[in-house]
């Protein structure tokens, strides 16, 4: 049983990917977006092998990747500048069967939007609540109007309104750190090498973005509600990472101050289901993760393909939603758990713990890091139908 009218709440990466999947299958839908126009505020992100496969399935042109740079090598380093471990992305992605890339989030969003009919997207449409009446599900907008369908997909992110209806399980859990992101107008001395640097309670990383630009992020152990004013973020980072190696403060300095973003790191424990009646969750609304493994957007794109296929094949919408959860739950739970553990190790401050962590990276066999990465990156979301 295919949905006769699908309402997609949220026109972010996950929502547009699912809309593109439905359009490719010839199924009717409408996308509700609260912003006044389509667009993605953000800096950089990684698109890894599973998401590259999914984007192929959705018909996204491979020219998208010309606007970024490929992952080739990844190195973990210490605050003192010592190299601790290295991973060959080239070898890893050869095993996975698809490459991985660093892109500007806006470029990916625009590529997905190009796969969706513009008339199917309604902007300035903020959903305030969801109601169900038998097989009909309604999205109630802030202006009091309502849209009805037989399927409603919550792709509305971390603080999902649709999740309140489906699960009602309260706010997400804070991971103990906030993350700053930006794109510096400066290339890397070794553009084939991306690097993550662990310190005492702080971390930073940088990646070649092509075109003489570098995508970077930096974390800080701040309270969940702490916000550094936008005009003070560059100075805050320069002071927090003063003396760190590999020119990280130069990257902060070469980033326009009004483009340095700050977001708390949140996730959720695995949920026993992602659907209720005709409402189902996707992406961060279903399984938000901390950004440590770069898999948040990737998992939302994978979700879009798997959910569309599950609905296309199932005899009922409920069966399709259940099949989607069954197929995806283990993968995303492992990713959320591993990402949280990686971030927790980065929050260690006691010298003994910091020394032990660095020793594990330095002395541990290189194969363990590659095995963990293979499990993450070799995933195949499969065909659309």
C-alpha cells in the first residue's frame, strides 16, 4: 500500500532527500518548511560512502562533489603536536566501494532541492502539533490551518514536533560539549590530510574543502545553555586554543566572524520504534547523534532511501514504517553509541586519563581503527524499489 498523500515536515537534508525519493517513485507529497525560503545555514560536512550510494539512488549528479574535496588521509594528534594514529581513507573507501567527500552543507542542500519539484514545497509553514484521526494524520500549522494526509514524516530535526506526537519522550540528552564550526579562507599545507587534535577537554579538527578553503570545527566543555555571542566567538576560540599546533588559531582568524556557528552536542538513546499510526520519524528526529563521526546528515540520507523502499514494498503503511525501523535501528544505534564514546574520551581532562587515551591511540594496532571505520562506512542502503 503506497501513501496517497505524504506530508514531510522539514526541508532540511533528510526531508528533501525523502521528497526526492518519493518524487523518483512517482508518489505525491508536500514539504512543509518553517523558514521563509529554502536554504541551509551551515559550514562543512562529510558525505561518506553509504550516503554517496544513497545520493546516486536519488539521482543527485556526481558533479556535486567537484564543489568539495575527497577524504584521503585522517590523522589523530595530541595537543603537544605528536601524531598518534593514522587512517587511510583511500584504502577504506576502496573497500567500501564508494569514496567520501567534504562538502559545504549548502551545496548538498541545493543539490537535493534540485531533485524536488518547487511547487511541492511550502515555506513559512511552521507545524505546531500533529493530530491523528483514524487513518488520517494532520499537521496543524501555527496560523491555525491544517494539512491532511495518510502519512506524515517528521524530518524536523533535534527538537522535533512530530517526535512529541510519536514518542513524547522529552528533550534530547546533552553530551557535555558545544561545537563551533567555520570555513576558513585558507588552504591546508597538506590538503590530502585531515586531522583531529585531542587536548584536555577540548578538541579541534580541520579538512580540506577545495578552492583554497578549509572546513574546521572546535569543541568546548560548556554548559548546555551557554552561548558565546557571535562577535566574540573568534576571540574565545583564539584564547581557548592558544598555543595549539598545526596552525589551528590561524584558521579561526581567517574565518569571517559572522560565519562561525555554535551548536550544543546532543543525542538520544535508541527508541523502540519511530512511528505511531501514520506518523514516522526520519534523521535527527528519529536518532540524533553527536557530530564526532560525521554521520548525522549521512544517516538521514540513508534513511530516506530505506524508508521510501520500505513503504513501497509493504502491504500497509504501518508495516512499511515498522520495516524501516527494523532495517535501520541497529546501524544507527551503533553509530550513536560510538560517536558518544569518541566525544566522551575527548572530554577527559585528568592528566592520567589524557595520557592513557593518547597511549591507546599511539600504541594500539592500526587495524582496530580501520575495522571500526569499515563498520561505519561500508554500509549500503540498497535500491529505492
